[in-house]
C-alpha cells in the first residue's frame, strides 16, 4: 500500500507530533555545520600537498562526509513523505564516506593494506561492498525505509529483519572497528614525539565518529528514539580534532610519507634508487642535472652508464660485501672535470632481503679545486722559502761586504760607489721581501668566480698615467681564479710599460677556442721578446729588474690550472696569452667548475 495515501503530508499535521523543535533544530543544524566544516578542512588539507595520497584520501573522506551531511540535512527539512523518501535515496552513497575514512586511516598509519600491491584486495574488501550497499539502498527498501513515528514524524528506519540490512550493519561496524584498532595500534607503536601525538589525535577523532555513530545507529533506535543522525556530531568533533592536530602538531606536514618525497625532491645532492642489478628505478632532479640527463629519462637506465666503470665496480663490490659505502670519488664521463663523491647503501625489503641500492651523489668539484689549490700553494711556498732564503742570504753577504768597504774607506774614492751599491742591495732585499709576502698569499684563500672586465679595470686604474693607450675589448665572462688574479693583469700591463721602450698602445682581447678554452690576449706595439727568452721571462730571478713579476703571475694562474705564454713576434710587439680551460670560465648565469 502506498504510505502517501494514509499518512499526513506535513510533520506539523501529524497526530501527537510534539517533538521538541529546539532540539530538532539543533540536531539538524549540526548536519549543516558539519558539512561546511568538513568541506573546508578537506580543501585546506589537500592544498597543503596535492600529491600526497594521505591528503587526497582525506579530501575524498571529507567530501563524501559533506555529501552525507547535506543529504541528512535536507531529509529532515523535507515537508512530507515524498521529500524524505527522495533524500533518503539521494544520500545512499554515504557508505563511501565510511570506505574513504577507513582507507585514510590505513594510509595515514602506513598499514600494508594501503600499499599499491594490495590495492585490489582493498577495493574488493572495502569499496565494492560500499558501492553495492548504496545501489541496493537506491533501488530497494530492504535496508532503509520511510516510516511514520507519532513523535518524530516521518523517519527512516533500518529494516532490521532483512538479511541485507544486517549484513550492511555488520560491514560498517567491522570496518570502523578495524580502522580504530589500526589507528590505536599505530599510536601505541610510535615513538614519543609529533608522530605519536598525531596518531593519538586521529584515534580520538575516529573514536568520536564511532561513538556518536553507534549511539544514533543502534542505541537510540533500540530505545524507540528517532532523531537526526548524531554521527555528524562525531564528524564535527573529528574535524575539530584534525584542525587542532594540523595547527598544533603539524599533521599532514610532518608525516613521513609527505615529507620524505619533498625532501628527496629538494635536496641539492643527487639521489638514485636502483635495483640490485644497477637498473635505475627513480632519481631526483638534482641527479638529472648532475649527470646532464632529463629526469624522465633516468628510470630504466643503468647506473653503470652514468659513472666510470672502475667506480661502479668498486661501489657494487663494497655494497655487496659490507652493505654500504661512505665515499667514492669519480670523474663523470662527458662532464668535463666534474668530480663527484658517491655514497651507497643497501635498501632492504620488509622481510630483510636486499631490495635495491640507494646512491647519494655529491658534486665536490669546488672542494677538489680548493684542495688542489692548497696543495700547489704549499709546494710553491716551500720552494719560495728556500729560494728567498738563499737569495737574501747572498744579498746580505754582499751588503755586509759593501758596508765593510765603506767603514774602511769612509772618505776614499770607492766609498760613494760602495754606498750606492749597498742602497741598491737593500732595495733588492726589500723587493724580495715584498714578493714573498705576495707569494705567500697565493692559494691562501679559496679561488672564486671573478668578472674578467672588473679585474682588468682594477689593474688599469692602478697603473700610473704615462701616455700609453690601454684598450680592453674582453667578453663579459667570469674566470675561476685565485684571489690575487687582479695582480696578474697588473703585472702584465706594468711589465709591458716598463720593458717595451717605444710602447704606445696595449690591446686586451678574448677569444674562445675550439677545445672550449678561452684565450685572454695582451698585445702591445713594443719591441717584443726574443725567442730564446720567451720561457725564461717566467722563471724566478730572470730579467732586468727583480725577475719576480712574471714568475708570480704564472704561479697565481696555475692555482686553478690557467696557463700563460708569450707568443708575440720579436720586433712586432709582445703578446701574452692567458689560456683559461673550459672548466675555469663561464658566461654570467652559467654553471662552472
């Protein structure tokens, strides 16, 4: 029989209808408030990390809970039987809210059922029953039906005598209790700290949902009380607890499953996860940049194709034998002089077996360059100490001899000549000491990238104005050189002005070579250098003055592997070529060394 034909159309027209309207309004309002809060919280959490599985599941749970709460709200706002029946059918997919909440708890706690390999089991055991029960509710009245209650009016009641209703009830109770037990177990296992507090709060929220759901689904109906579903009070409590956990304890921010991928993505060192055969499973962007390969092209490649064979063999041998390797240096093939340090470790599966290898690759080119510079500086300083001690010793002996002659013949014919010679020797000693101070600074400070134009401008500005035209036409590049690099340009310009005689013009240019190096040329229109002196002028003590300037220049450049040679033609002018290797120069904005 059609219930519409025998029941009043509106709650107010029902005989004996005296349900307290204030309580009714309050309970219905909880449905709407719960819908709004859960929706907003779900969007907020999802926006924190859209790529996180946990955050996506939480969004799905809150959206379906919002749908469920709105359906309940409109159901109790319906004026008559037809409206209640419509909204009862329209909200039949409330079972998916339960499924998403359970799945969220499993993923949040890292339960094995939430792993990708068990996805089929989860769908079959959780989502398919939820969808099946929803469809049964839509097309039949075997689980819920609209009935008339003399106090509450039109209500929906579970058909407790039907096996389908009993099965759905048992399913909901079992999966929610399972979720609660998993959450509590995860809370108890967690170490003291933020993660433990997060699990405790989530467990409290789930307990609130179960408690109010049980009260409305079992206790009140057993007492003959029919009212709006109190589960939404539990959902509201759950939402408040989650909001507190987000604000106070970093929920959805400090979770390992959300933090670890972000850390791996942003760390400056390259990270590679490979199987036991060396096949790359995944790698981060830093690794792709380091090896000069597109990030999407790394999975499927072999680690052996990226690092030298000897280094790969040593890494695999050490990892196989000891389980880990802390530091193995290698020069990357096809990457110039890029030096890396590789650390590796075995990754084990849950059963303790070897599942793969994780490699951390760090670019240590700058560090190696600094170490090389320091070693060269120490060698040069040691040599300088020996040479300076020997030369100054000889000069002091000569000075002593001249002073002795002056003492013997204070007014003799040779006293003035001896005095002049003594003064000259003293000046040489002073120049040697000044040179030693400059030489000692070579390699003391770590080499750095320096604009070539600025270095030359500083040198030109330090020279006296003697009428020589200096024209600089260099490329806007940076060179990786010792901190005394400005002294190089100064020495070359000062040497040309002092020795070139009729010099009128110096031209400074740059030219990139086919091998990638950069030649910085200092050309003048002076007399040039004889062929037999082209190399000697760079040796310590050679020359008309102290013989120290060009020797110092070569040593400063050698710190970072930069060379210098005189390639001009005698009679047509000198040409000093400073050859900067490809790894020691770059255009602004490019990565070098």
